[in-house]
C-alpha cells in the first residue's frame, strides 16, 4: 500500500474538531491512503482521557478504518 501523507496526533485532533487545519488534512485522511504511526494512537488516547473528551472508541475506529497503522517506513 502506498500513502500520500503521514497523519500525526495534531492532524487527527484538528480533523475531529473540524478546524481550518483539520480541513487541510481532510483530503489525505478521507482518501484512505495515509499512515499513522503506532505512537499516535497512544498520544490520542492520552489526550482524550486527560481532556475528558467523549467518543474515543468511535474516533479510534475511524482512525483504524482510514489509516494504515505502523511505521512511516512503509510510506514511499
């Protein structure tokens, strides 16, 4: 699988917030041709729980459906 972008914690958070920065990441995320490093899942989980944000399970399912999870070495 090839990828067009590496999506980090910041990009996912902004995407889920619907911010202007999130809108810039949207085309890469929704294309399904992106990779997210494994550590990002831990960072997102921590952020959701520290901030008391709901919907972690739903957002995690979306991340897993849209991005290849693993090493950025698979990109390119």
